[in-house]
C-alpha cells in the first residue's frame, strides 16, 4: 500500500528523531502496533478521518488506545499530529515508518503465495533463491491461495517469480489456442 507524501515526510522526521533519541526499535514496535490497529479497525480509521469529531476528543481516544502500550515519544508524536489536525494520516505515517525502518535495517520483505502452507524446507529453498547478501535479512509474508493449484509465486518489491501450476496451465492453454500445428484452409 502506498502512503501519502505527507505521511512519508512525518515518518522520515520521526525516524530521524527516534535515531537521535536512540529509540528506533521501540518506536518501530509502536508504529507496527499503530499500523496494525488502524488497518484492522475500520471504526478507528473512520473516526480519525472524521471532521465532525473534535481534536481534543480524538486525542483522548488515541491516548486511551495507545497510551499504556507505547513509548513517551510516540505518545507525544501522536498528540502533535493530532494538534495539527493530521489525525487522518496516522495510519499512513505508521505504514511509512515501518517501511522506512525495514529499508534502514536492510530487511527485504518477500511475499510468497502458495496453494498450501509452506514447511521449513520450502522456506529455506525460497531464501536460497533470493540470494541475499549477509548484511540483509528476509521477512517472508505467507499467503495461501488454493487457486494456484501448486507451486508458488514469490514477490519482492515490484519483481515477481510465478512458478505456479495455474500459470503453467494458462501458458499451455495459450499455446494450444494458437494452434500452430494445423494448417489454415
């Protein structure tokens, strides 16, 4: 999911501040929590975007939800964003922070779609396929899609390897539909 330009800028500022305060990993955990909470709660997302709900009420709600489980810096940041009437960007900021953190820490996010759950040997094989250098680490996001019949689809950023059975069947179907072996009359 693409974040807004303003969300990216706020996230970049928060990353710089958290590095300066030596709280980068703690703030990452907070932003992951905020990102997950906002994306899983449609009501919270609607509330944050609502122009009808006053800023002080939004601040109370944010403090009630995240006050006990986040660092002081995160709480202050949420209140600052809210005081600037930018509450609608909180989900974007959290997503952008998580993405930028992974770039800084050299974590490669890989999405693997398969027909069934992968076992450890298969995951290890996929990691070998990716050929990452020693300074990087790989985070695998597994998705199950029985429609691909078998095999897997690996996606890293905008690159994709489709080794699924459904893809191979589609390729065969297209080749047969061209009907290259029967002469035209």
